[in-house]
C-alpha cells in the first residue's frame, strides 16, 4: 500500500514532540499537520485527515474527550491512535471503548510509531475502494479523491468551493461553522471575499442537493451546519 500523501493530524501539547513527529512522518512521505490542543484541532477540517495522533493528557479537553466528541457529536470515524504516558488497563479500555484504533505509551521509538501508523492506515483501507477517500452520509456520497458529489447514484456538479464547503460540513456533522470560519478554511488568505460569498455558495449547494438541501442548516446568529 502506498502511504505517500496520507494526511495525519498530530494533536499534542508538547511542542517539541510534535516537531519531532512531524519531521519524521513527513520524511516517510506523509502530509502532516499539528494542533497543540484539542480545541485547536476542532478548528481544522478533520474530515480531510486520514488519521489522528491524539495525546490523552492535554489542557482543558483531553484526547479522550476529543475522540468521544468526534465519534458521537461530529459523526467522524477517522482512525485514531492515542499517545499517552499512561499504560494502565483502565486507560487502555477507555481508549478502545472510544473507538481507538491503537494505543502507544510514551516514550516510544519513531520506528514503532511509524509502523503502527502504517498498520492502522492499512486496516482502515475501505475494501474495494482502492485507496479512494469516500465520505458518506445517508444517500449522499462525496468522493474526495475524484472531487465529485453523488446522490442516489447520480452525479451532481459542484464548483470547487461548493465541494470544499460541503465536505467540511458533512465531515463534521452537527458542528456549527460561522461564516468567517468557513471563509478562513475554504478561501486562501490572500483572496478578498466577504461573508456574503459564503451565503451565496450555501444557497447554491442547497439547490443542487435537491430534497437533501434541508439537511444543510443555518443556526441564526451562529452559522451553518449539516445534520442528516
């Protein structure tokens, strides 16, 4: 299996460790990003990542709480490997009950971590998809590799920005994104656009979703979210 370009998010409040992990994983061909808290991680387009490396013991929100939020509230099943200085049976059970794919106790060798990352990615490979990254919600399917939307087997044309917005919202179901957040995530920082641009794109997406447009919702005063 070719792991080159697989996206990994490292979530750990130890900045030195994050730097070491990012350097070594990038050298292995992975595309890594870093968040130094669970709160910072939640601001990223989590559905874009192929795997999360989560430290258990962090500031206000622990890795366990972040994983629980991902699974139960955001309906995000991205593979998770917990990193922790603890190795008690209760911690192991807690991690796996939250849907962890693996659990590595600190200190660990880079070779061990890399091997475990590859093993989890291989296990999580969808059968028959040949590496394609598919995001599904009911009758809606987003092929993130081919950049296309399929509803009930029918191809629906989206512009690039419409596709990116819909991927963000479906990949983080239930999470409300303010217009400014969507702008910061979807549009480059050197491009000048207004929040009205988000509203226009949302309206177009709703139209293209047809009967499923009702699941793309607006929370007055807060922003947009998708809930099937």
